[in-house]
């Protein structure tokens, strides 16, 4: 018997080319299985079409060619067939990715919460639900909405005025020369004179924009900012299969050379009141364990730096966490969106994170050990990775970037011991390169806090990784001869190349929008402090006749978050309450007293056994006579007690 004659057919698709050996008597539908073996796993098999021309109008669905043989359609040895298909529909609005990758991305937080990591685990950063940095936006200045602060700084001239030099200037009082003309906001001489280490973001923007776009050349405008991208680019135009099956010089990332970032997104962190820091330190004083909180406030102009930005912290919210003497383990923060909504109603937003790293010196005078200094580290590699993850989740929208975003305004503050044994605040940001290296899974924290490790392309079991590509990483340093040399960053490099330092301080005159901090702070049950209806009744009962005291009693961010969690007030009533807490307006306070939601809150407190006192003033349900109020509290204390 003569064996059936074999022939080769060539196939071309958007994911590359391949060949199949077939028999002329084979049915076309029998090719489905070998074709799917050559295509990506996400291809929908019911949408595969065949055509003898690219983008041909005569394309036929492969599934509709049942019973038709290859010989019948006239295909000959070596002919090319063009494939077209669609990817499978995403599930629940999310991209269809392998289950293993999704699970690994979910478990990546284990590196920060102290839980063990399996050896086979391949950690992948889950990006924020925004446009991929690789996706360029045409005319971002038309579609990207910046913050009002950025729009205001864009309109400022930013130049630094100078007085007339009595020795060098030869002109009159209305003239100008090189010795008295205003300086650009990025002038190196001015920055060195004022000892400003980093350019502000908008000064850096002016500097690179003047080099990128020159109006005198009348050329087309180009966005001056571009975020670093250290991952393999998808949809390479070369036509080869997607990485890791294929890669070329067009889609692979270039070598990385780390340098100190010359600018910072935020220049200064200002705490509106020292009570914010003291409340966080009280937890350490009472328990000996570390504590972490998220900063809420607003961004505003910082006049000490040309075109500068400062973060004004108005409140610190402490999420659910397990505290130890040497660190913090974060738990799931279920009401994060609710806290963010309360902050928005108060005109605030999430600014950053703050945590303690304190160890008592044992001298009995309150001094602490200095662990962070120039000879050790200022922010450990684990903390830099933590900060970079948070910055990746809070990108900064800007119309000056080709991707519509650039960096992040999210800050990281540390409370630790200084060289004098006191407690000092330090403020940092991870550089844009650090954020992208963490997102691309190129680096990982080390047991030595002063160095960062560069990951290998192999897994712990020796198999090649299918989720990350590790390019060459270098850094520049000054050697013992004073020359700038380039070093290979593998296997580790100093963490200083991934850090940007910020200044911090307190205002000379307190301008805090929240006037009281007496309400118990959330998630402190471990030291015997909890938020209850009794705390609400005690907060809103002010012993006095002044209406201003009644308004001030509701000016507490922790109280507002607790009331929001109860769900008693409507959205309009909650917005009114937040306006009363931040503006301290008596008229709004009286209006709040007459709302149905506030009456419901009082009724619930009465039913729960917490009797709200009489109301002589807005939000003040205390008695007008202090002695009468004391008698009521004494009667309440002994109510139900028996003397028999």
C-alpha cells in the first residue's frame, strides 16, 4: 500500500509564522488542534478564520468548513494561509491572565507582612487600574486632568528675582543686565546658595521642556516627560511570538544605569499639629510595639523652593495591623474606601504613610537608640520596596507626560532615634526608577537593610522565569581615586540610588482644621482603647455654654470616620457634618442639629444606654450647670446597683 503523500502548509498570524505537515486528504477542521498549539493560550478557537490573502474579504471560519478536505480547496505544497482570530473575552471585566500569575500577584504582599514565601512563588506586582505606562497618549494636554495645584503652578513664571548689584550694575533703576536679571527656577547657583538638594518637580519640568521644545524652531510640540519602562514591551511590531516565546531588540528593555534622581515630586512635609505625632508615639510608649498610619491632608505650594510643593498633614489614620517590637504586619483594610470618602468630604486626600522604628535606650530618661544614620541606612531595602508599591498605586496625572502620568506624590515618613537619643522625623520618596524596578520585579529586599538585591532570571528550582525579564543593571559611584566609575549592580547595590530625601517641619502658627483629638483612635483594642457609643456621647457632650465649643467637639477626623461606618447619616448630612468639622461654622452646626439623621443618632445612643445630655449649643448636649451634669453621671454610674 502506497503511504499518503505529505505536504507543507505555511500559516501567518499576528503572533508570528509557523508550518504544519498535512495530508491532502485531511479535513480542514482537523487542523484546529495543531493550529491552537502554535497560537497563544488566550485565542478563542471559535473565531479562527482562514484566508489566502492578508485581511482578505474571503476569510472563512475554520469551524464552518466541516467535511471539506485540503485537496478540495486547491491548496498545494508550500502555500501560505493567513489566520485571523480574537482573544477570549475577559472575565468580570478583568484581563484574562493565567491563574498562577494572578495567585502570585495576590501573594506578593506576603513579602511585606511577615508571612513565609513559597520557593516556587514568582512575585508579580499588580499595577494600579490605570493605563499601562507603555501606552502612549496622543495630545495628553487635551485629555489628562491635572490637580488644581499643578494647573496653578504651570501658570506661574517661576523665575527668581534679584536686586540690583551695586558694584556690577551700571544702568539706572529701571534697567536690567546679566547681574540682576531674574534667574530660572532651576538655576544651579541659586540652589547651591540656598542648599536645596533636589529640584522641585515643576522646576525640573521647566528645565527639560526648554531643552525638548524650542518655540523659535517652530517644530511640533513633544511631551517632555517620559516614565521609565523596564519590562518587555507587548505587541512588538517585528511579528515574532510574545515573550517569553520570542524577544528582539525592539521589545526588550535597555540596560539600566542607576543615578541619583535630580528632582523630587514633593519638596516638604508639614504636620499641622505636633499632636499628630504624639498620638502615634503614645501607642509605642504604652505597648513597646511599632505602629503605622496613613497620612491624610492636602498638597499646596511651598514657597521656600522655586515652584515647590508641600504635603500638609491634617490627620493620621491607623489601619488594622498586628504590631511587634521589630515591625508591623498589615491586615486587610476593609473600610479604606470609606475613610478616603470622609477625607474627600473634608477636602483632603491620602498623602503618604508614616511608621515608627523605635527602641528604648534603657537609660530611663526617654532616650532611644539611633539605628538610622549615615554609616548604616536611612530607609531599608524592605521599606523602599513597600514605599515603591504604594507609589505605584498612587500615580500622579500630568499633561506633560507621553503616558499621562509621571511619578507619584505619595510620601513615606519614619519616626526613629537621632544621634542625640531623641525622636526625629525623616521624610523620603522612592525614585521613579525604584518604582519601575519593583513593578518589573527586577529587585527584591535583602537581609542587609542597606543593600538591594537584583533578582536572577531563574526561579529557586532552576527553571527559567516566565514572568520577568532582567536587563543589565549598573550604577555609578566615586571610587577611592575620586573618579566616577560604573559598577555592575549584580548581585546587590546600595539603596541610596533608589531614595529621594524630603524636608519636614511644623508651622509657626497652628492652622489645623481639626481642633480636637480626644476621640479614641481606631484599631487600638490591644492597648485597651476602643471606639464605642460611649465615646461618641462623651465627645459630643461639652461642659460649657459656648457654642464654639460645641462646634469644636465634632472637629475630629477619627470621630467622623466612626460615624461614617455606622451608616446613620445620609450623604448630604455627612457632607454637612464634615463641613462643620472643618469650617467650624455655627450656622451649619445649627442646621445639622435639625436633620433627621442626627436625631436618629441620638435615639440610637439612648437605646444603647448612652444618654445624650441636653443641648444648649450646636453639637453640645451637655448640661448648662456643671454640678447638675455631675449628678446625672453619678446617678447613671450607680443605676441598677444593689446595696443588699
